[in-house]
C-alpha cells in the first residue's frame, strides 16, 4: 500500500496527530479563564483535564485493534471527523458540564488518531524509510505535547479560551484534504482477525479504573476506602482479563508480543519517558513562575529549548534509526534525560539563564531521541496486521507511566516541601502546597510563625528548591535504571532486520 505522495500523506496524518497531542496539554493554560466564566469549583474543573486522559488511556488498545481489523485509514478518518466535531462542541460549551462531555469525546477521538496514524505511516513508506517517517510523525506528536501550554497561553491571552478548540477546525480540514489526495485505498483482502469484544471491554474498563485511580488518588487519599476498593477492583479485573485472553481465539492483548524482547524494551523506554515529561513539565513551569517570578509568556519562551529540541532533533533521529537501529538512539535519549534531571537537581533560586536553558535543552533532545524510536521499535517488532494494537499498547503504557510518574513525583515533592517548612504542618499549609499556591503559602507561614514576609519567603523558597531537587533526582535515577536495563535487554538490530517480524 505504498503511497505515490508519502510526504503529503505524512503532512496530513501529522497535522491531525499533532492537534490530538496539543489538546492533551493546551487546556491547562485555559483553566483559570474557564473557571472564571462558569464559576465552577476546582473539584469540577479538574475533570476538564481528567476525563480526556481517562478516555484516551482506556480506549487506545481497542482503537488500535479496530484499525488493524477494519482498515486503519477508515478508522483514522472517523477519528478526524469525531475530533473536529467534538472541538466545535467544546468551543461552544454553555456550561462546564457540557465541556467535560465534549472533552470525553475528544479523548476517544485522540485515541483513534494516536494509534492509527503511526500504523498508516508504517504502511505507506518503504522499509528503508520507515524510521525517518515514523521519527518525523512521533516527533510532531512530541512537539504537540510540548507546545500545548505555550500555544494555549498565546490563544487565551489574545483570543479567549474557546479558540484553543476553534483553531482545530481549519487545521483538521487541511489534514483531511492532504490525506484524501495522498493515502491510497487498501487493497488487502486477507483475513485480519476479529474483535475480541470481551477482552476489549475488560481492558477498557481496567485502564479506565487505573486512570481514575491515578488522577483522583491524591484527592481521595491513597489508602482511603475509595482508593483501596478501586485497587481491589483493578486487581480482580486483571486476573479475570488474563483468564479470558488465554482462551480467546484472537486476543486484543497478545502476550506473545508482550514477551517480545524488542517490544518490551520499547515499553520500558515509553513508560520512563511518560513518567519523566509529565512530572518535569509540571515542575519546570512552577519553578519559573514561583521562584524566578517569570510571566506566563516568558515561561513559554523559557520552555522553548525543550519543545524546539523535540522538533529539531526528530528528523535526525529518524535518519539515525534507519542507519544505526533503535537501540543506540533510545539509549542516548535516556542518558540525556538523566543528565537533564541531574542538572535541574542543581538549580538554585538565583540560577543563571544559561544553565537553565542547557538543562531544558537536554530534556528536549532526550525526549525526541526516545519518543519516536521506541514507537518505531514497537511497530517493527510485530507483524503488519498487529501494528495498530502495538501502538495502542505502547501508547497506553506511556500514558500509564505519565499518570504514575506525576502522582508519585508530586507526592514526593509535596512531602519533601512540607517537611522543610515546619516540624508540624497545619491543614492550611498542606492545602497551599497541594494547590501549588506559593504566595498563599508564604502568607500562611508568615501568620503561623509570626515572622516577616521576607523571612517566610526565604523559608518557602528553600523548601521548594529542596523538594525540586528530590523530584529531579528521582527522575534521574529512573532514567538511569531504564538505561542500564535496556543496555543488556534491548537488541541492537537495525530496521532492515525486522522484515522477518515476530510471528503471533
């Protein structure tokens, strides 16, 4: 199914996939304006973000498998249409509840886009160019994730929060026109299997529960009755899922693929990357805002080395994968992520701009070196008939890593922060730390300890920096551990050796 216009197809698919990734992170910057317009509580407002993540994470495996069975192009086009319509719904929302519903549909549509875009590109490019093409595509995805907050800040500042959704419509139209004129119709009539409906329902339910646990766990309390009940439900469901899948004729999660050394290595890299960028991208803007006192626009510019690093390195990463294979590129990326976290662990309150930018650039380049090669290694380690499910599985693993990394990292950060503030933390202090409200925290410290504002600011700054260091050391340790695991586990073959792929 090779395309006569593969670069145009890459542009069309890339635009749609890019928008899906942007919508993963762009809403963060609009939340204050949304809250102000709808006068909604924080507990309700957080579902504007959480419902998208839950829908995306829980549906990726099923949507990838649907593409394998019913044609990736058809499923992709349906996702593009659903995404466009749900964007209009979100932009025209009359209430926060309506917006949450639109975001649910957006999350499902993005699950379709993420899983089927990579499969389409892997099918329409010849084997010797797959690495570069997938590198560009997943680099575009990474750029979308990284640019979301910056683009959101610009749109919200100059056009209003509804335009973070309206802007999707013209770009979606360009994407559809490019795809229709460049992606050939599939001529394959071979039996592509059937949908494992019981397995699909179970895996969607399990992933949905996992997503809810990690998005709500800190709010509920990790050892609360709700969290423990949900954890027990997940455990029992997983046991039943394994039983069902072992008996299924065409299982949605093929455990032979999971045991494939190349795929499992990709999963480790993707999980590590998800945990790294979710926590780092949460803390880095907080440091620039609360400690360096930068404006929202200045923060966007300071994060450009990270976002630009992903974009600039991606084409070179694809070429390197074609020539050297996935392993050395992924290993380099993990090393750069560990270096970035180690450099950030050295940050102080009056850190120089150059040192900050170098640390952020290392993260961006490392991000680009892990993102696309891990997906490429996963896609090229399975038969073509299973590429959509493989991407869905890997995307779910990466999103799970992001949820766990953010939850664990923020819990560590908050614990360290509180322990550095006072021997006994009052409820108001705990609330201010959890909300990330540094100015409020300074006022609380000032009142409780009866000290000058300047002294309270010094105490809070010292506590923040100690906590930031602990979180970054955790990221450096996890990245280094993944590096050494893959050093001995991952095969060093290049893409040419994957023409004879693992049999399922």
